[in-house]
C-alpha cells in the first residue's frame, strides 16, 4: 500500500517506521529536515521536506497514485486542508486527519466529501480520556482494550498474592463465575508460555480476554478487592482532563487541579459536580490539604512529562492508592512505570493502534498496539468459505498461525466464545488474535484475505 504521512512528530514517525517495516511504500513529509534525517536512517522509507498542505508538496510526495494520506501535523487546520487538497486535486481514496479542537466535532455535515473530505477523524484527547476512563472503571488493571464494540475486553493485570505460586489452570477457582482466557504472560519484560502448567509469580503481566459483563468481576476477584474506586484526582485541566472530568463526574467524586487561573475559572463554570482547585499538583502541602491519602486514583495529565512524573510520584508517596501519569516521550515510559507510578499512559501508542486499524489488509476492524509497540492485538472478520479462506471452516488447531500468535476468542452473533483447538471458525466471525511478536502481522493479515483461487 502506498501511504503518505504528513507530520513527523511522535505519532507520525512511529507510524511511518511501523508501516515501513511491514513493507508498505511510505513517504513521510515534514517541514523540519533534521527530524526527517534522523528517521530516514532507521527504515526503508522516503522523506520529503515541505509544508504538508501545499499542493506541490503533495504532488512530489506522490499523492496522485497514493492509496492513503494520513495528516498528523500539530495543526488541525493544516491537516484538514491537506485532506481537502488530496481529495480535490489528486482524488486520494482515503484521507485521515488528526483533529484536536473539540469545536470541530458535533457537526454532521462538516466532514463530508462536499465540505471537508476527511474519511477518518482521529482525536488523541478523546482516545486518551477513554483509555483512562476504562482503567478507572477496572480497578487493578494496567491496560483495558475493547473489541467488537466493547463486547470483548483485553485486560492486562499484574499477578498479585492471590495468583502467586498457582498454575494457570488453577486460577479459575478464584473466579468461578467468570469466562476468561489468558492469551499471554510476560515476566521481566519477556513472554513466557501461557499454558495450563505455567506457574505465576508476583509481578507477572497477565493478558486476559473476557466479556464486558465479566471484566470488572475478573479484576476485582483476582485481587480480592470488591471495593470500586470512588475518589479521583485529575492534575491538569487541559482537553484530556476536562473530557475525563465530564465523563466521570456523575459517577465518581472528582477533584481537578489546574494551575492557570483563567482555565480554572472556565473549568469551574463548565463542570457540574467536579471540584476545581487552582494550584500546583506538585505542591506537597496542597496534596496533603486535599487529603491525598484518601484518593483512590491520581491522574497527572498536563503537557509536561516532568511535572506529571513528579506529581504522580509525590501523590503515591503521600498515600494515593493508584497513580497514572501521561508520558509523551516513549523513552520515559519504561523508566517511570515502577512501584511508584502504576500506569504510564503513552498517547502515541494509543493513537497508533487506531491508525493501524485503517491500514491493515483483510477485514481488520480493530488494532491495539501493546508492549510499547512490540506486540499487537487485532480483531479481524472472517469471510468466505473453506475454499476461499485460510480460516473459515477450519479448527483453530489446524490454522497455521504466525509465531507467537494466539487466537483467544471469537464473537459470533453477539456472543463471545473462548477459543480452543477444536473451535471451528465460521464466516462473519470476529476473531480476536494476540501477536506477541509484531513481525507476524503480515502473515496474520493474509489469513483473513479471501482468495478466489485458494483451495
């Protein structure tokens, strides 16, 4: 597939490198030649210096025969204009734009071919706030990812005392009324076999697939914590903090800390139940005064990584039960996710998965980038029959899966069915697959491509 990516920021460069390594024809455009030079030496891709929305730049990038334009610059307006130019002048089939400003959303007749021809809108702030909301709704989880419109969930948890020393086949005694399957286990950042005889150790990262109705029960029972979160403190009243407060304020006790007095005034006037505090979230005296020791979840959500890390660590030391920190620099994520910071939230990995779903071949409807981009979980729809498909009409045990790949569950007729070797995949099944090694993505895509000549 020939793809033009506009903007070589963290998301743009990560996407370009990921797709180039999957043998796509990638052209990356940015106005900063230094950034492009750094990226060019890391993968087989073409770079072009120029303004993303200029017609001559898009022409030199090959928009006339490109399959897709993905506009990821820092400017919403540049992204939208670039899609307009790609459509009007070059008839590019698929146009994707990152749009941050919420004021553009909510108008049904704005993003249509006759007005602004953007086929897919990506709102990082919305995606991040939704991801954090799911973590708050599922106590003890490190990641929560949705499949089949939220009917099936992938939950990542650390093995605690209740799982330590138990074999995988025995942990279901802890959750007798829950339907779930373990699709992966990581120990010391390395995958280990997820088989019945695997013995868990405290700190293992365990990946579960389960239904939406059982997801909260699973996280609660495995950690023996029936109490749900109630008190949530959000540090940073930008778009993410504001969206999150709006989503949560009717179900949780929300305090939102904002250092800018004008923004704090706007937040206090816009929110109904959340308490808005004007101050510095890294001010220890303020945290103590606001009874941080009684807080269930503390989320640091400013644009400053250092401030987020500092305030989250301080909140943890002062008694907050769970702390999350927004970390924009990918290199910081592994460094800070420790016993002091429970969850490091990486905006570019969250956004990356949404973008990849529109690039994957075969009928892939959801992609989640995991393990800092080294692993993936995908949802693909099986089509065809035994003569035209490599999966339909076959037992899972018969399918030649890529190395490190596991089919964990399928959705059929709105119901989740946990996978085993004897389960036969039918046409229109939604298949949930975990890939411990992302290098197997191309093989996984081919499994779900229908061929008129395949026998």
